[in-house]
C-alpha cells in the first residue's frame, strides 16, 4: 500500500513539475511525450490534485487559466479514465454527457459549413454561409445552460469537499467561451455583403477558437471533472443537484428519464422549494404567470369541475367585465335565465366527453367578438373544468398579404 501511495505522490510531483515547465515555455508535444515515457498513464484524480496543490503553492489562478488548454493537450495521451464509475441513465452526469454529445454534433455541423467555404471561389458571396453559421451559433448559445448548472450546482459541492482550484479555473474557461460567443455575434452583426475569403478570415479569427474552447471544455469535463465528481459526491449530493437542475434548463437535450437513487425510489422528484410554479414544460414565478396571462389579448375565465368560477384574467381591456365577486359563484348564476340552458348543455357535453369545444362569434358595439369554450382535461382524460376564451378579431379579419419586416403598430 505504501508503494502505491508513494507512486501516486511521485506522479503528482512530476505532474506539477511538468505543468510548471509548460508555464515556462516548454512545448506541449514534448511534455506529452515525456509524460508517456515517465508516467505511463495518469489517473484523473491526480491531475486535479496537482492543479489544486499548484494553486496552494502560489501559482496564480489566472496563470493556470492562461495555460489550461496546454495542460489538457499535454495530458491527453496519458490520462487514465479506465476506473471511472458507471453512470446510470438520467443521472446528472449522464445528462451532462448527453448534452456534450449534442454539442459535438452541432460543432461538426458548423465545421461542415467551414469546409464548404474552402471549396468555393474566395471572391464569391458568403451571405448564405454567414446565415447558416449564425443559425448554428444561435443553437450553440444553449451551452450557457450547461455551464450555469455546473457553476451553480456542481461547483458548490466540489467546494464542500475542499476542491476549490479546478472550479475556479473551469469557471474562468466558461467566461472565456462566453466572451468568444459574444465576439462571434459581433462579427455576425458586422458581416454584411462579405465574400468567402472574409468569411474564412472570420473563421480563423473567432469562429474556430470559439468551437475549440467548447471542445476543450467537453474534454476536461468528461475525462477529469465528471469522473472525479462521481468518485467524490454522494448519491444524496447528486439527487439534490438533479432536483435543482430544472431551474437552469438543459442544453440541446431534454432528459425524459430521471434517475433516482435507491433511497428515493418512492419519492417524486421535486425541485427545491422556490417561488416558481412548475409545469411539465417549464415554470413561472406567480408574478410572471399572472403578468403573462394578463398580457395576452384575450379574456380568460376558468370554471372548475363543480361549475364554480375560479379565475378570470384581468387584462387592460377586457371585452366582458368580471367583478371579483363572481369568484366561487356557480357559473349558471352568472348568465341571464334565457341562456342558462345553453350553459348547462355545454357543461354537460364536456363532462360526458361528448364534446371538447363550443364556439360562437357575435358583433357587439361595432366589434367582431369570438367566444370559445374548451373542456379542460387531465392526462387521464378526467374532466377538470371549462375555460372560456374571448377575443376581438377585427384586426385579424383585415389582415392580407405578408409582414416580414419589423413594423410596430404604435
């Protein structure tokens, strides 16, 4: 056992020495060759420990950040991940890896556009290439959600276990990538009527470095950061990370399967308590939800399964006035006696499953009004109530042709 400990200590010391040599200007390829000769393979945990010790020894974080990619380049041939733990489907690490897979596919698509440019006449127009690249870079911006989950969920647990150096360095690399992306979009904004040669100059100047920055981060995550976190974090840690992941969203991928540790088999995954109201496809704060509903150019009223009015929107210009006193009242009592039979028929047909919608349109005070009632049902097709949606349609009845250029109505 002491021999294993000594071997590990010797490898870490040698790693620190080689990293310092890189900082002094040694060639990365030469250092990589030396690693192979002297050390064979380096466990990922020792890479992290070497970096941590260098920071504690006084090497500035900015200095390590500056040469971070050189470190990983020099270590690629020697890094040993053979002992990395199995990752179950739906686990936070599995999600990170699948996001990385989608990012890699997207980067390959962008590189195909670059390759297409190399085959063209350098003086020809590159407008279509710029358009394609910008669209793909728009998708690439999704990497922000990936980084935010690492920074806000994974890094705090690393610090909990006194692993402080690598998160600091990696966060700095995230910020570098963010800066590259921002600068790339500045180039897109300036790229008007450019030729292929100018496009290729943009590729060399900013687009390719942006892709390389993301690729390097993928390598560091999958070969160093995530295996080390799997060795260090408990299942309780990972479960807490998973429960909070939804708040930040996912990158180019949505995990339909959600991992559960054995201790939580009978527990429904729920996020940490917050002020957000959660739905299957996202969440709102109460303020956001109310503001969204009141911003929509429609009147909304909800009647529950017991025929009681439970909610109405309160937009700036409602078509039909609704006093708050109507809340909790039987919907039949909210209509004149002459139309109660229609209300009852709609509700009965919705409850029985005979119908799912009833629509009317009327002219009122010089306005054309569309009124629709929809049956609200659960995933199990259980009747939950009826929603009424009323809207003035004059604006839409008068539309013709197309509007493809930005033009505000007021």
